[in-house]
C-alpha cells in the first residue's frame, strides 16, 4: 500500500456505468477494501431514476484521516468507466484532474484513447473477460483489479477480502479467479505517480 | 472495531442491538434498505422480533402504536410521503405518550415528485409532539438510535431519528457497532407502566372534553421540554459506556469569539467543516442542531452568544413564510442582549448536491441584507425567462 500524497491526503474516484452493471457495488467494494486496510473511505451513489441501462455514477473517497464532506465528487483523480459509450457524455470526464487517469472497459488501444481523453488511459476488455469468467457481462471486478494493480493504491488481496464480505459460493470463486487473472496481466504500479500527484 | 457498512445496514444492526420486540414498516425509498436489512437479520435468525409486514405507512405506525401500548419495545422507519401518510397516527402516538422509535430517512415531499434528500418530511411533522434528533453522520445515526430507545422509554415520548436519505443512508463508511453486552447494559428490558393488561382493562385514547383537553396538551408540551435533560443524560451515559462523546443538543465547532456562525441540521455539517478548512478567512463558528424537538433555547443562546451574523442553513422551506429553523432562531434570540443578524437560506432541496463552494457563497451573501428566506443554490437561469422571480434573483 502506498502513502496518499501528503499527510491527510485524499483520493477521489468516480465510477460511471449503466444501471445494472454493478456500479454501486463496485464503489462499495473499493471503499470496503480500503477500510479493510485500515484507511478511511466513503462510497455512495448518485442515484438517477432507478432503471436498468440508464447512466449512473458512484463516488469513492479514500483517505488517511476521517472523511467529513458529503458532497459529490466533482474533481476526481480517476474515472472508471464501465460502459464505453458513456465516455462521449460531457458528465463522464467532467472535472477530471489533468494529472488524473481514465480506466475504461474497452477493446480499443490504451494509447489511442489517451489521446482522445487527454489523460493517462488504460483500457481493459472487461465485458469479454467477465463473460468468460462469470458467464455474465459484469465488468466491475475486472476493472477494480486492473485499477488497483496500476495504482497500487491498495493490495489486490484487499480487493479479494472485500469481495469475500459481499459474495459467496461460485460467484465469489469466479470473481476471485477473474481478479487474479486481471491483476497478473496488468502492469504493476505504473500509475503510482498519478495517485501521489492527485492526492497531494 | 471499525467495519465497512452502509448507513442503512448500520442503523438496522443498531436497531437489532436494542432488541425491539415488534418492528412494523412499509418500504419507501430511501428508507427501504433499513427494513430490508432488519428483515434479513430476522430471516437469518440473528434477531428475534415480531416483524409485521403491513400494506401502508398508516398501518405501520398503527401496529407499532398498538405494540407499544401492549408494553413492547417497538420500532418503525419511513420517509417522505410515508411520514405524511403516518402523520395522523404520529400525533396519536405522542398524544397518548407512548414510547417508540422511528427512523426518518429524510427525503423531499411531492409535488414535484422527488425521491431525493431534503428534510421537508420530518419538518412537516415538527409539531406532532415527537422528540426529533438530526444526525450529522452515520456513526451519529448508530449512536442516536440506541440512545433514542432509552430517551423514549424514560420520557414516555416517541423519538424520531432523522438521517439524510441517500447522503447518509446509502453511504458506506467505517463505523463502530457496539457489543450486545454494552447495549444491554445501557438499555435494560423495558417495562411500560401503562401497558394494556386484560386483567385490568382500561380505555385509552377516549374523547377528552374541553374541561381537560388544555391540561392534556400542556402536559405533553411540558414533557417535551423536560425531555431535554434525558437527551443530555443519554448522550453522557452512552459516551461513558462506549467512549464516543457527542454534543447532545447543539454541537459547536470553531473559535468562541467568532462573529459569524452557521447553524445547520444533518449531513451538510461535515461538508461545512471541510469547506471552512478549504476556504480559510474570517473565523466562523459552525453549529449542528442535533436536537430540534425539544428546541434547546438555552443551548442555542449560549452557542450564538457574541455572534454578529448567524446563517441558518436549512434543507426545507416554509412556502410563503420563511425558514422553519430560521424563524425559531429569531424567536429564541430575540430577547437576548444584542442578537445577531439572522440570514436564512435553504440549500440542497430535492437532493441538489451541496458542494464545498456553498461556504464562500454563504459568507458573500450575508454582506447584503436578505429580508426573506431564499434558496442559496437557486439557479435563476433555470427559471422561466419572463418570470419576475428570475429578474429578482439575478445577481
């Protein structure tokens, strides 16, 4: 686990997806993983009309000290996009720090999208990977595994612990296998500097 | 030990730790998760109570009223239209001086239809004769829920614990849940002295003619006022038991000699604390009104002593009048020596996000007089172009 910038530093993450993609679950799992590592964290959804397929967002804050603010995340250090088509909506990248990063569920090339977004970008074909591993198009755990591997914000083992608090049986086993598969295939720590810069 | 819990889940677990014998509720967003979690605890055999599924909030309130009259510790939860549908029964519960606990997952009231957070629902029943406690965060919600049962039972009054919908109920964060033993020590089994008994039948809720009605109402009023010391004692004893201190009536944070104060209720308090750090400038005292009923006049006068300007920031509005808490603050401070100028604003109605930037906006806004309440986060550009309100609100 890395130190979050300066003392009392806080990292803010926004997750964009569509209703039914496990957006809120992703936020809760990420915050649970951070809390399991002794950090402070907060996760909450921005509920729109609750219907499958509609654009939804969820927010995560991770810090070394208690988190007091309750406002939505307007200037995230990282944006995690579960549905590629949402990248074209103005709200999706709004306020993203210039030194921040975009983690996106896409079959496209990371470099090409980095140019499009003007930010460090990492693509992961998370829908395909989840269909293979889980039999369902649930990109959230694969994206979190890649995100934590790139940033080394938390150990991947912490993500597994958080999943184990929420799921059981085959669903858990398949998700844990998917997390290992993605973490092994993702370059380690290449976004560490982004975390440091964004939380300073 | 700190655990990662969603606010609703933590409240449900806190309720179970208090061992109510009867829980009745009807689901309504954003309260639903609370009763869902309670139902799950019951289904998993981790919590034993009579869980009554009803067909409306009117029935939910009626069931807990009946259960409490029969001597049970009882709990319910609701929000928004659910609170309004309950309102007839809410007055009966308090007028009969029946102790029980209700969580209000604060949400806007229709129309226009909104499922999101503000505090219009609990404010609409502010005169129902219940104790009302507002929570600034989910740890406070856990602790207030446990304290509420004791306050209710000692005062023979119902307690409404108000928790901002979504902003708190749907937020996952690290929370401390006490051990069962600790809660059992704080909250011994309840014996209701007026519990209905088939061997000694009596009627309650009968017609009261003008000869006695005033006295019944006055006793109810006096009981609410007297509840203040039980609210203080519950917070003090709970702090001694679990180690978490909490200002029972009004939390004050900031320099004692500040000339500007901001008073608010609920989760926006934490945002203001961070905003004050983010925008350093004039010293500002931030105040959280935890106990709204009874209205803690003396504590508020002490908290506001020396202020030149008091901003009252509310998540509700009294259309055609002013703010609700703002008006009560004017009344509470009117006959103090040199009362502050009171600036009353609404913010965050119907779930509008309250950002850190609200803080400098408030401090800027008090430089000009605001004779009537207004929404500080109003966006005039969204009003009809020909609306006189738009012309007035334009900066």
